[in-house]
C-alpha cells in the first residue's frame, strides 16, 4: 500500500488547532494543488474566498452554528461554485449565456468539490488538519452578503485548516462491499453488512476519547432523511441564478 493511500485512509476531521500560522509559501502551494484538480471542459467553475478579517470570521461563525474553529483556525476558506466568471466570457464575444441550466450547476458544484478535496489532501500531506464546514448553508444568503458574492456564485462549504491540536480516532466507514458494486446495482446483501457496520460504529462512538455517545449509522440516516433539511436551498439557488431549468 502506498503512502498516499495510507494518508487518505487516515483522514480525520480536526476541530482544535495550534496557535501556529501556516507559511504563505506552504498555503500557496496547497492552493495551487487544489487548482490542479480535474475540471469539466476547463470551465474551472470555482472560487475560493480566503477569510482573514476577524470580524468576517465572527459573522461566518455565527452563520455556521457557533463552531469556534471557524474563527480560531489559522486559515478559513469558503469554497464557491462560480459560473459568474465563465458567463462574463460570453460578453467578450457578444453572446448571451444560457441562464440557470441544471447541468451547469452540477458542473460548478462538482468542480469546487474536486478543488477542495485536492486542497485537503495537500494539507494533510503537509502535516495540517482540516474540517469541512457545511453549516454555512444554514444561511447561504447571509454568507453571500458577508462575502459580497455576485450572481451565479454560491457558497458550497467552508474549510478550516491548521496544525492539529488533537489526535482523534478515525471514524469507520461503511464496508467496501456496500460501496462498490460489480456491473449492476444490487443491494440484496447490504442489510446484513449495514447491521455489522452499525455495531462497529457504535463501538467507535462508545470508546472514542471525545464526545462519547450511543448511536448507529442506520438510525442516523433514518433520522436525517425523514426530516426536511435546509429547505431554503432551492429558493436561494434560484435567486442566485441556478437550477432554473
């Protein structure tokens, strides 16, 4: 097994960081690694807002449910799906961009996720820790206001980066046999594997060093998918110029 595979398999979310700055040289190297990610048709439909202003960090922390590491992490980045830049190119050639296509929304959202994951891998390979912040979507309109995002740009998630001040255990994932299917989608054998995974995950929760609890994956998913979650997102995305057709 290669060192890269071992690194990827050892991923943990870090929520406590040392009071140590990341050098500009290292950060720019990490960001350039993100920029090298695959991008559909070279659209490069992503933008990253590096938030260094403490006041803006405080405001984003409030939007993100008061997660203190949003304001405390050495670096906090907001990853945006961005069709504004490519749409402006149409103006250079007296063309009118087709607005609100679902396919364009998918391209931009996938593009920014690939950039972010490259940055995560580059960060972790450099001894840094990260934590994705999806809670910015609790109030994405407020995030747009804070960061002055134009039309056809929306915040997908934030990312805290810094030197870890904790060493949490690795959270188990579903068995590979559940994830990978050969030739056809066949879920017949999944239920027994999910029950075994429930037991494994519960043992992890009971024994981990921080935030012990009793919980299983299937119950978490039942709870999550049987309730509305961020129902405001469709209207918000429509107003930003996404998912109109």
